[in-house]
């Protein structure tokens, strides 16, 4: 599909070229991706080429009160659902940053929705650099199984538009048959999806059928990556976030035009044409997120001599235990390779003596014979400092996830707080 043409059903009384307006409208789209993939593609194409309003994709799985809160916070002019399009009464909505084509709702540690404004130029550059790095050919298709209300899912649609193809959209990736995807060469996944497919009969072969698998959204355990690649899967790990139009570092190397540096406090900072334009109506947050041309992430990392980036985990994921700081992702990396561990997360549990206790939340490979705390502590002590070894263990049937596929940090902290 070419990036031209006004989408049918656009809000009434809008000029043909909306990028020429002083105030470009924002059109919220609350449509099921599977049933309305064609419509979503049309709306996105018009947002990117300037013939339609900027787009705010909304997850239709959200409960009504969450949808209402998001609309209040981000102030779109119109809302499109399967019932039609309606104008919304939004008082004093902030104007969009120049060039904004898409607004993606993202939440910080407070859970309060923020709207990251992404320009058409940034989205195009990100998608084009991704396709170039993959060596993708025109017309090759993507399998879409992540919600387009999240940047990883949206970029599958943008890459498809640039490639001149249409994505195959599935509600979820929970079977080997779905993974095979009719005629799809590429897919974007999160680690949990890969783990499920590797455990399913026929799943490894299905993963190996893709020319490329972008894997990101959460920490990728080394063991999972090795297992997937051993099965023949061509996996490319990605690092990025909504504010960088999704993954902008592939297998540790930045995409064309992207620069990476490590700040004095160990935080990863990113610069280049993929950066967002700011948070909608939140100038103070937009300023705080930047250091000149550099976006200051919430992640810790390091660069090796070749310039390859290694992500250590979130700065706010540091656990302060007995005066020592522990990177939760460092502990996860060790525990993920322990026998008997199918999946794992690590967080801190408040403690009057230690400040926080390093707490392992584990999905056992065999619930009847789960790994014990002593075994996990010994594994960590063999590779990290003694103080990094977990002092508490919580066994769960599954790691709680957000709709984006990332671990739900608040839910993990609640699980840890309820442990003995």
C-alpha cells in the first residue's frame, strides 16, 4: 500500500493536507487489530503522508475507565470505533509538535499515561533503517502479533507500508501453526512468546521458518537466545523504547544515524533522527528527558571497545540491599540458566533490616520439583557478589506481564511483598 490517499471514514470537515495547518488534529483509533488491520493501515498511511490527522492508537482490550482516562490525558479531537467516528469535547488540548504523525501512550513508574509524539520523519527513518539492517526486500511480509497501540506493534505496520506489503495480523502467538504465518518472512516478538514457542511441539521449526525475528521489549536471557538460535531461528535482539520509535540498537549496534553514549551515572543515552518530538502537553517532562540532543533513558549499560552496547537493566530496577546496589537484570541473567527455572524475574522486597531483600520470582520448569532458594543463591554467588544472591523466593505459574509483553514491575513488587 502506498503512503498516499486520505483514509475513508476520516473525521468530517478536515482539510486535505493537514500538515499545513497550524494545529493538526489528533484522531484516536480504537479498533481491533485483527478485524480492522486494513483500516488501521489506511489511517496510519494518511498520518504519515500528511493527508489525514495524526493518529493515537488505543488498545481495545483496555477497560472502559482506562480508555476514558487515556482520552482525557491525551486530548484527541476525534475517536473512531467500530460504531463510527465521533468528535470529542476536549478543553484546551495542547497542539501537537510540528510534524507529529502518531502519538503513542506510554506510562512511567506512576502509571500515569504520557503521549509520546512521533514524527513521520522519525517513524520512516526507524522503519527504513530496520529494513535495511535486515536486508528485507520490497514486498516481503511481516507477521503482526503485538498490539499496534504499542510501538513494537505499530512499527510492524510502518515497515509493511515502506516495504509495499500488508502485515498478517494475529491476536496472539500461542501455537506453532500461528508462528508459521502464511507467507511471512519477518516477525517482531517479545521473549515470553519465543519461550512459549520453543516449548511447543513444532514451535522451534516455526521460528526457524522466518528470515528474521526481532526480539526485544524485555531482557532477553542468554540461554533463551542460544536455544532459539540453536533451533535455527535467525534472532536479532533489539533495544529501544517508544521515545526512539522502537528498537534502534540491533544486536548491540545502533541503526544507521543513531548514536549511543553512556552517561557518568551509567545511563544509556541515545541521539539521532528516530527520537520523539516530546510528550504531548507535558513540556516539563520533555525537557527533563533530554540532555541537549540526547534522550536520557532509564536503563544502565556499557559500551565495549568495538562500540557494542550491553544493557545492564533499568536504573530504577536497582535493588538497595544492606547498602549495596544490585542490578536486577544481572541476577536474572544468572538465574535464567539455572536447572529447573523456566522463567524468572527479580525485584526488591522492603525489609526493615536490609532496606530491600533481593527476591527471585520463578516459574519452575516442573512445578512438582521447583528449584530451592539455596540452589539459586549458590548459582548467583558463583558469578556475582554474595550480596546479589536472592534472599527470598516466590514460585508462580507465570511472570505477570503488561499488554506490551514486558514484565509488570508493579505486579512483581506486590508478589515480592506478599512472600514470606
